[in-house]
C-alpha cells in the first residue's frame, strides 16, 4: 500500500482567507453600486476568467495590511477592465477603444483606496482593527500563499476582473486570528482594570455620558509662515505654497493636537480622510492648525 500525500494548491484559500476575499468582493460591490447608481455585483470567481495575460497597461497595486493582521495582497486589473473602471469612476462614457491615460490609472488607484476604507470597516467585527494602505507597485516578488480572481457579473455597467494574490504572511495571519465572539466579555476601559467592580462600572458609565459630545476637528494639508506684507498682497488667484508634498499624509487635529494622519479622499463630493495611523510623534503634533 502506497502512502500518498497531497499538497494543497495555493489557489484554494482556507476558510479565513475566503472570508477575507468575500469581504473585499462585498466592499467593491457596495462602492461600485454607489458610483454606477445601479446594482453592481462582484464575487470571488471559482476559476480564472478568459482575459489576456499580464501586460504593460495593467493596473498593479499592493494592499499593505497592518494592525490585527499583517501582510500584503497584490491586486492586478487587466487594462480593459481598468479602463472601464476608470471611465465609470470619472463619469466618462464606456469606450473600450479609448486611450488608457495616466489619469485613468490614478482614478483606478484612488477608487481602490476608497474601497479599502470600506473593507477595513467591514473587517473589524471579524479580525479587529485593521489598517489597509493601497500603493502602486510592480508585480510581487514573493510567492503567493493563495491566489485567484474577483469578477463582476455579466449584468453590471462595466465588466471587472481583479487577480488577487495573498502573501504567505497575510495568508497565515488571517487564519491565526480567532474569530471575534460578540458574546465574549468585552475588555475593561483603560485605567479601570484594578478598580473594584462598582467603581469601574461607575467610571465606564460616566464615559458613556461623554460619547455624544461633539468635538470640532480640523484637517490640515500643510502650513506656511507669511509676513504681514505677503498676507496683504494676497488676492484672487494667489498661490500659497505649503510645506508638505502632495503625496504626504494630511493631519487630523483636535484642539490643535494631531490625533491621526491619513490620505485625503473625496466622499460624495466632500473631502474626507482615510486614517492610516492614530496619534503622531512628529513635531507637528504640538503645533496649531496651519493653512
């Protein structure tokens, strides 16, 4: 009798990774449905779609995960799907023959950042606090722990295919974090661990009274010191150069103190901030909000 063992294929993720990808599919579905104004459904595909092999015009990004689970996920969108996605995001008519311009690529990357914010929120009940950062990249140099495709159904405004690859670190981290049970006792409020039960409950109750208090926060893109003469010379069309490059994160301030930093996004026509880190050790943390 021969003892044979079978090595599992990296294309068949375990339950935890499948759940992670299903959340990504749902996040893409929700964001595209909102943009398109009509139902758009994206799902984890059972097998690879009939799309061209990787080419120069493909959109390739890396999603870096930090917090409760750490690792990387590579996403590749074939050129045709990337163009259709960019045209949908920018409100352009669907034209497969159009030139795939740099602004189209940037639009796809920004859309993926907005989707990652939705996904990070959806991951919290299962894995806890997870931060996702999307950045343009080349094809991954690491071997995938799992891989596959996400795709839209045929009745969507534009056909979408995304090839995903999970790094071995992320693949392992997803399975290593136990599922959050809502019936489990919740951790004590910071600073109340060693207090008598009655006192701890009273403090927690007092904190609850403050939860509805509204606080004003400020988004700071950068700052600049100006002489009085320069301020008096300002007029319509004047440009004030700030001390921060466009790719650097913006600050979120409360009472002049930096409480978070992140990427500036557009949400329903308004500015928003996708938080990348909470708290800051930078010198700007003690400075008042600038321009």
